[in-house]
């Protein structure tokens, strides 16, 4: 139970007292009561909206109700004072002993501080991320979604959920046929044919050369003059397998490993699309109808076609969606709908990490999941905006179609996995992010990954500096108000974990770590102006022990938070 949970129970008990005395009706439907740190620490340690949330049910002035609640809360042994502010906020100041006890709890729990209790659901949360078309190596356009998805999966696991990390392989459709044809060209090249310039309709990258060479070594000239029908399926299978091996290797450089790789071709072959269509049709959610004509000038030869349509407007979409084309083949939405039904059957909740270019498809897939699961499985789609690359302020251009693009592997090898992962989480995923190769390796406070890792390294250096001292057990009563303020900030970590996991927003971890590191640097820098404020005081072993205990606790929270982000905590800055 977190500190916020404990004092939340104190607020609940005070509210229960109002019910017992008749101030609140016994059948009052209690709203959600918040207990959180106030924006201004000068107002106290915790603030509650209980009085304002209950005022209507009590038919009382919220400030009058707040006074009653504050009086009850002030009697709690861990609460030093309870004050009423504004229209009815209740500001609580906790006793010093509460913070000393929390500091001991942080040290005792170590890497488990903030870890959530195992979730009650029996099925895992499914996080599907990356899912890049298997047509080439990972490039920086894929990087942000990969990091966001992986960090979110780790965050959910730390919060107590079972998690399945999934990659959806788009191994059916036109793009993998183009890949197969591109590999066939490289296969002929490997056998000595001068293929000249790669046609625009094919993938030009040199990464396909080894694939062609491997096929040439295996099959010789067997497929050089053969018709496409003889080799397309084989080359498609081999090419996709080779690309997926490459993609797995690229992701491994970022420390990313998926639990499950699902195949689009396998979804189509499974009959899942037909099953989803039959289920929805039986419930009146699929019908045969026509779509509205295209917006703008309608072509003269336009003719409305009767198609099987999913009634997505019943779930908030702006138009019903076809699940088959006029030739009877399945639409991508129809296949995607069936895939999500399969995921939902083995998951307690679904999370999709998609690029911002998928914005237009979010509503329809949310509608499909709600319909297919009868509202029993939550789907969250988190959109990830593009990353703009710079070198010393100059834009870096990339084009996958031309074959000239910045690969994820090259970037990781240049600046390191930890830098890439941390920077990708320094903004909300739905806002654009700039990645400057020069700035992300700067040793300055303007570089967030350096700033946070430096805080951890500083705490480690203090422990090394005191290695020769005979230190007693730490007495945290020796810490001053500023030092206790750092404990108060660190104590928010369990709350950050729970809220970030529920909101599906791993960037909140990076924000919190930056704030905690900043506060620690401020505390550290006091010693530059006043030697008595340094963490290590050779002439005062008791005070040193207390301050080192604080530093160890802060380092532990930073280390745990970085681990959730998939970033290592540096013990020394080189």
C-alpha cells in the first residue's frame, strides 16, 4: 500500500464519519475523491477535493463541509495539520515521522519500490508495437513507436499486469509481392546478370543483396527464366523471413524483444475474417449496403456497389466500413478487424502503438473491438508522431523509397541504446520530437538523459567517497527540511507508476525522473557554497550516514525508473 493509499483511507474514514453522524445521507453515492500533491508545496504535502465532491449530496456549503472533514483528519496520527483553502480544498501536512518512515521503506524495497501488486485479471494486456512492413531494415521512422511500445509494456508489467509484447507481421498483400520481385532481381544479379538501375517500382536497398545471394547459392539458375508463378510465393516467404531476422536484430540493439509474432497471412488463412463477419451479421452489425459517393466531384462512371458493411456508426464512427471489396476479396479493415478479435480472445486489454499516419483508422478499429468483444475488452490506440533528425541543427533527410535512409542500427551504434531510448520518451508520443545527433550526447543539463544519469552517478560517487568511513545506522532525524523535500518527491514514484500505466503514457516516467534528478542536483550543489551541506562529512559520520541513505534511496528510485524505460543507470560519467 502506497503512502497515497494510506492517507486516502484516512480521507475515506473521515467521510464515513460524516455519514455516521448524518451529515451525509447513508445512501450517498460517493464520487471519486482525489488525493494528490498540491501544485505549490507551500500549501502542504497532500490536497483533497473531498468536500467539494460531496457538497451536493450533503446539501452543504463545500467550505463548511471541508472544515468538518479537516477537523477529523487533523486527529490522524500521521497528519500534522489539516487546513481549508479556497472554495473547499483540504491541504494536509504530514508529520515528519511519515517521511522518515517512507525513506526507510524506499531503501527496504529497493528495486521493488513502486511496483504494483499483481493484477487480478487472468489474461495479459496485449501491447502491439512496431509492426513495420517486413520490407527492409528498421529506420528511424520506426524507432519512436518501438521505444514507446516497449517502455509501455515494461511500465504495465511493473504496475502489476501480465503483458504480451506482440508484433503483427504484414506478410500478405502487394508490398511483400514487390519485396519478392526485388529479391528476384538481386537473385539474378548474384548469378552474374547486369540488372542495371533498380526500377522505381522495386525496393532498391543493398540490404536485399545478401538475400538474393543466398537464394542463388541454394537454387542456382533454376528460377532465372521461370515465370513469376513458379517463384513468387517461395521468394516472398524467404524474403519476409530474412527481413524479419534483420528487424529482430535491429530491435535487439535497442533491447527490444517481442513475445509473439503474428502473421497477417495466417489470420487470412485461419478463417477468422469469415467468423468475425458471421458473428457481426448475426447481431445485425454487418449488412449489405452501399457507401456514400466520394466527396467532391463524382466521376461520371461512378456506380454504387453493394458491399458487406460493418455498422461502425453505431459505435461513434462517421461512416460504416466495408469488410470486403467489390471483387469479394477482404479489405484491410476486414482483416484487421479479425486480427483484433483474435488478440482480444487472449487478452484482458489491448494497446496499439501506431504512427500518426494511422489517425483516420483509429475510430473504426475501436468500433470493431467494442462490437466484437461486446465492450468487454478495452482498446487503447496510442499515436506516435514523427521524429525529425538533425545534425548540429541541420536537418537530416531520409527516403526509404530511394534506399537512402537513416537506419536505426546506425543511430544506436553512433549514440548508444540508452540515449536513443531516453530521448524518444522526453515528449508525449503524440507531439513531434526533434533528435539532434550533437545535442543528445552533450554533457550538459540541457540533455535530459545526461542530466538524469549524472544524478545517479553523483549519488554513487558519494558512496565511493565515504567508503573508508565507519558509518553508523542512518538516523534520518538528522536530515533538514530540504533533504526531506527530496523524500517527498521520491515518494510520488508509486503514484506516477500507477497513473502512467493507467493512462498508457510512459513518457511520464521520463518527466518524473528529470524532476527528481533536478531536485537531487540542487541538493548536491548546496555543498558548493556551504561545505556543511555536502553529502559526505568526514568529521560527522552520523550526518554522513543519514545523507548517504537519502542519496541511496534517490539513486534507487532513479535506477528503477530508468529500468522501466529500458535505460541503464550510469555509476560513472565518462
